[in-house]
């Protein structure tokens, strides 16, 4: 298991390096001119040249890259060109926002989709049809649209939740919950549909297995058969899909953060990319890739715990 | 029963969360004590000399900084940190008398030395504010309350600049600390509460207890939330979480009006239309002929453009100087009334009866309606336009580099002289082909070296000549829009992009 984890960790580090390097060069060869944008439309050519020098953009791209890399490996991701704030601070402020959103959406997805998937598989008939139909609709509706409707109805019209903004968990737990409730629901709707369908499918497969029939014939309570035996065997498939959904949710959060005015990783990434704030873009990419690597690693560990065959593979 | 046991706590949780949500977003409850505004961008830098001349970032800076001069209700320079100002006979030394008894929030005294430190630092900056100080040669602290700003040559727009971002005063100690870009220490009405602010997201400003002009800033606290999604900002306003936001487009303004919010419109000092850069005909020969430039002017139906494209957020005009400026001449309005017959005749006289082609930057992703209107008008007189894709941050560089013969554009200026320095003078940033004209050169000299009525007369003559020579094809002077809740009264200043912080007060 240790070797397995070390291999995964090594691959993860290589992935971070490759993606960060690719991002650096891609953002450096766009031909864009962040110095002009920072200096302003009316700044003179001399001022723009001075700004370019201040940002180090008049140095060869390879020099800039080695400079950035040597600082990055020491944990210094540089300073945002557009806000003059340290990138680590900006990412550090945005990470709890996105993680709150994505983790809440994941918990919501896991809870609701497992219940829906199991109910659909066990009940069958019209319940299954209805749940499947709802899943298809939920999957088809874009999450930003769900977000906009929720914001309009529950925040603007009824005033039950804040329409925009994030409240840190530490200072005000109830405010935090209020600030992420609507965005999390909007983000989770599509994922719930996907994971519920997978759970339903794998539960139906497991429930058709001989050992389930044997357990039933031995008189074990239905709840025990379902939750202790069938669900545990159906879980790896759902968990794999859920882990993929977690990563997809990080991507989906970009739009949802905009709809609810949350300054998370996604919102920071889009504004940094559109401005040409290369240090911030790079910082966000590095942190996001690390996050994805860690999540994949955790999922591998949990899958290995659930199914020892995975460890050998 | 079991279902009930689940449902009751769930409902309680939703009610608890929503109750807290209401409290968390309680902008309405704080009305009168906290002013909560939205803006589209965070502050780039609090360092004097690094800021833009004006725009959506103004509120951050106005909260913490005073300017040497302020603007009165008509957009004219008025007393600020300087209570009196006057030029010498040659218009090359501006003498300021400073307000006494003012201190920065770090306890440092505001005096002539602080002014000298700020202006000399700002002049070296890389922002538009520094550009506004380009004629400043040096600053002399005569005594603690008197300063002389010595210029290399007269600058009729200097006082306007000192009433904007070029006049922000930071504590002299701030320049030695190394964090001047993120930690402002001004003499302004508020101080930045760094602990309650989140960079790039929310900025909280608390009252500066010893502020000398409290009466114009009735709120104890100002909170500015960065929201680049206007729908989200509008939702926040409608829910009472925020009290004001800029109205950047006719769609947002219409949406705000339908939602029962207050929309305040004002002339924001921005002229927009088609800027005919290539007056020499270097890139597109036809534009070197004044008859073609006049024909283009006749091709635009300005009233229709303002109505249909701008949703009424503009005032149609044939001249580049706004109606509140001394350069404006009412008699020039209608000089180029929409007249395709005249336009075609002029094109034929110039030898372009069959029209000609131009390649222009494609602004359709940002200005689809403006571009469509321009294309249609040019097509109506036989000018075929091919559009070349361009990214947002390449626009200005490519214009300045002389890549385009013309394009739809907008330019904001603090005064006629500032506009001249931006887009008319031979070395101006937005005179990319460095076009010069003896008559214009002579008028510029007169404007620069005169003052009062003589200067106003020369400005009007220059304006008339620019219109006659069709250096530009202006459409309208933009009307800015600011959307606010009913709890707030907003008073804009003409010529300023966003109503100043001193223009916000409780409606009651």
C-alpha cells in the first residue's frame, strides 16, 4: 500500500510540474499586454514600458520561468500584477470559499444520490420511472440556471438567503451555512442526477447476485441486506463516480461562484485569466492541480479499503 | 412518525440558516450607518501615481484619500486640502495654500512637505495619475502651508487632475514602508479596515474620527463588494444586501428600472464614436481626404444610435467636447446631420463614388450593437469594412501603434486640455499617426498659454476647426448610470465616471 501511495504521489508531483510549466508558457506567448492594462488606457508609451520593466516582462521568457519556478518550489508564488497582493494570500483566501462550496455540494450529492439510487433500485416500478425522469431533467438543466432561479426566488423574492457573498466558517457558522446553501444546491443538482443513476444501476446489479438471494433466504432483515451487504458492494462504483464529480464540481464552481458573487478559486481564475494576471493564474493552477491529485489519492485509498483488489491493481 | 422526525429538524435547519442569511446580508438594516456598494473591479494599487484618472475604482481611493482640490457640483475644481490656488502671470507656477490642522491616519501632519513628497512620487508612477503630472517640473515647499508647483510649460488641465487621482495625498511615511500599494494612509473620511477586508472581494472602511469634512460623508462605515457579474450585483441590490452599483449597460439599467430601483444618469465625461485616426491617409488613403471624413460624419444618424444602440444613455453630438466644458459650442450641433445625399456627393467628389475598403478591429464581442451601427452606416456610403479579431488587452496597444485607420472608441477626459493632450496634440497617445496641422498647432499654443476668456475663445475656435476638418466622427457624450436602492440618495458630478463617495447620503 505504501509503495502504491508513493507511486501515486510521485505521479502527482510530475503532473503539477508539467501543468504549471505548460500554463506558464501558454500564458507567456499570448501576445497580450498586461502592462498597458495595468497602466491604463491613457498612460503614455513610456509609462507602459516602465511598467513592463517593473513586472519583468522585458526579460527572456526562460529567465522568467526559472525565476518563477525557483520561488514556487519554496512556496513563494509571487505577487498579483493587478492587485499587488501575494498570490499565496489570494489563493489562500479563495480556497476556503471553493472548498466549502464543493465539499457541501459533494456531501449533498452523496447523501441525496445514494438515497435516490437505492430507493429507485429497490422500489422499481413507477417510483423508479419518476426518479429517473427527474434525474434526466436535473442532468440536462445547466447549474448556473438553477443558481439564478434559486437566487431570484429564495434570496431576492423571499429574502431567505443572501444573494451574494461568502461568510467565513470560523466567525459565523450559521452565516457560513446560509452563504453556501444556495450555491451548493445549484452546484449539486447535476451531480446528484449522475451519481444517483450510477448507484441505482450498481444496486440493481448487486441485488441480482446469488449471495443477496442467499442472505435473504436466511432471513436477514431487509435493511441489513441492503445497507450492510448490497450497498457496500455497490459503493465502489458510486464512489468512483462521486470522486469524478468532485473534480467536475471544482470546474462547475467557476460559474456558480459568479452567479452568487463568491470570490472562490473559480472566480479568481476567470478574472485573473481575462486580465492576464499570469502569477495569479499560475498560483491557482498549481493549487487546483494539487487539490485534484490529493482528492484522487484519497479516493484511491478509500477504494483500496473497500476493495483490496484495487490495491493490487 | 419517522419521516416527521426527519422533516422537523430539516425544516428548523432551513429556517435557522435562512434567518441567519437574512442577518448576514442585512444591508437594508444598516442603512444610514453602513453604505454597501458594489463595483466591478478591486483596487489595483493605492500608490499615488499608479491609479487611473477615474473610474470604477474611485470609491476605494476616495474613502481613504483626500485630493488637493475637490470638484464642485458642476465638475469645477474647488477647495480640498488646498484652500486657495492661483497661477503666476506665465501660468507656469501654481501656488497652493494648504488646509491647516489636517493629519494623516498614522498621525503624520499634512503639510507642504507631504504635498511635495506625494506629487514627486506620483509623477514617477506608471499610471494615468502620473501622466496628469507630466508638465510638473518640481514642487517647492514654501512654508508648511504653502506649496509652489513649478511646471515646464503651462498645463490648463492641472487643477482638474489635482481634483482627481493625481491629487491623492498619502502619508509620506507610507512611501518608505514598502507596502504603499496595499496599505493606504490618507487624510480621507475613512480608513481601510484590513482585518475585515478580503483582498479582491470586500473592502471595509471605517470612519476616520478626526476627519475635517464629516458632513459630506454621513455613513459611519463603507463596504465595497467586488462583483463583476452585474446580474449578481442586481440581485444583491434587489435583496437589500447592497445599496448601489454602476449601471454599465442599457440592459442592466432597464432591468434595474423594472425592479423598482433608482437609476441616476449623468454626463460622465466620455465621448464616444468613430475616431478617424488616419487623417494623413497613411494606412487608408481615402481617410486623408477631408471630404471622405466629412462624408463619414454625415453617414451617422446620431439620434437613432443614441436611442437604439445606447438605450438613451448618451447625448448625440457632433463635437468632442462635452456641453459642460468651455470648449463646447452649441452652434456646432447639427453640423453633420444625418444626410446620405451629402455624404455620397462628398465621396464622389473625393473620387470614391464606388467606396473603398478598410480593415478595423473586431469589437463585436464587447460592442456588438455599436459595431453593427458603424458597419451599417459605413456600408450606406460604400465603405466596406473587414474586421480582424483582437483580444481586449491588445486594443490600446494596436491603436497607439497605428494598426487601424479608424475604429469605434470612447475616451474620458477631465477637461478640454486633457482631451487635447490625449487625442489632438501631435505627440498625443491617441494621435497614432502623429497628424499635425499648422492651424491646430497655433490654436493649441494659444490655449496653453492663455487663461480665462481668451483661453475659452481659443478652445472654441479649436473645437470648430476639429469639427470642420472632421478629425473625429463623434456620436455622443455618454450618460453614465448609477443604480441604487431607494434608501440612498445619489448625487453625481458631471464629467466624472462614477458618483463620488461624498455624493451618497441616506434618502431620508
